[in-house]
C-alpha cells in the first residue's frame, strides 16, 4: 500500500521514525535541508533504548522535486514550518498519495488538508523522548509509542495498515478513532512541560518537578487541557494527569523540544501548542486562566507580541 515514503522534516522525529522504516526495508526518501551533505556522507546514526541503528547509505534529497511523487508523505517538521507546505507537498503527490503528520499541537491536519483535501490526511502523535545530537545523529532515550488516527473519512483500513507497518519496524503503534482527541491527550504533557520549561527560564523536566509550586501549576494546566478537551467532545481520563507526571519523573533531566528550540534561537511552536488550544477553548465559552498566563509568559520569553 505504501511502497515509497517521503519524510518531510529530517530532525529528530523524522530521522527516528523514518530510520526505523528504512531499517525494516522500506523505500524511504528523506527531505533534508542543512544536514544533507553530512547524511549523504555518514548516514543516520541512532542511539536508542529500543536498539541502536546506523543507516548507510541514506536516500537524502535537498528538494521535493528530486524525491518526486510517493505513496506516503510523513510530515515531521515543526509546525512553525507549515508555511512551506504549499511549496513542498505538490511535487510529492500523485492521485493516491496519503499524507500523515507527526507534528505536535492543533491545526496541522487542517493546514495539510487545505492543500491535499481532507480525505488524504491522517494524524499521528509520537509519545517519545528524542533529541538530535548532531547532523544525522539522534538519541532516543525513552518511549516511542505512536497513535495514528484519521482526520476525516479516509480509506477504510488505512490507519490500521500504517499501524501494522510501523509495528513491524519496531515502533509500538495503536490506532485512534479521532485524531483531535489524540492531540488533546498529548497536550496534557506538551502544554505544561514544553511551556513551563521556557516560562521558567530554561528548566529541564526534573527541575520543574523539584518545585512543589511548579508542580501545582503543571497540574492546573493539565486540568485545563482536560476541561477544554471535554468542551470539544472528548472525555479524557483524569488519571492521565498523574500518569504523565509519573512518567516524566522517570525521564530525569530531559529538555523538551520547545525548550531546545528556544535556547538555540529557533522559532517556538507557540500557535500549535498553546495559542490554538486556547482559541478552541474560548470558542466553546471557556476561560483557561492558567493557559492564558502561560501563553503570555512564553511570548515574553520569546520576545514576541501577545496576540
């Protein structure tokens, strides 16, 4: 069903999941920008809790036109790059091409659907601790589970086929009925930990959890996410709050991806992770004071005007 696969966004997430598929024998083509020379020369190296791998040679390309039409496009770059979708996606598409996003936050499926049509689009959430160490080199320290869901009515059995493909490539994968519900589940973690890491001036997850006051704020933010999801029609298990905090304690001194982006001077995914969830909550008549305040603090840290 998916003989050829293009990975759009070859950072930590794209290299890991694309690398697993390539390791399993799939025809995977990586769209690479700044790291193209290094990856073509040295391949992809991954140190992983689920087994290290080194891929060489790697099909690394500098443009979508070089890759050409494929069966499956996996969008793995940060939501801050979505303005490039209109340029990047069309050369990768043929009549039957499907597109799956691995991005954090809300609004990504909609951005892709505006170009491809909603019926081609799937969303997937990756519950993983992974960082890029150098060009083509990544460290996967925990997790890795993937949850795949349809954005709209698509091809029957498509999500299950994708889940089976990833499972055969050493990725623990499940399917979900509704991709937006799955996004809200991940926002329970992303909103407080990515956000507070920046708002507190550069704290790792273990440092955030050392402070009882910060833990109380993390819980309050998580509760607001659960409340907002409920207003959107998604009943999330309140036990996910304790579960996410407990699993984060086990991560040690972990730097969330948004913290890394901020510390390294890159644009932070403010819209997808904090602004759009708040916007959707307000549309349901909710007031989320903790999320509103966190968004303001992130804007201040990132030196951007508050919308």
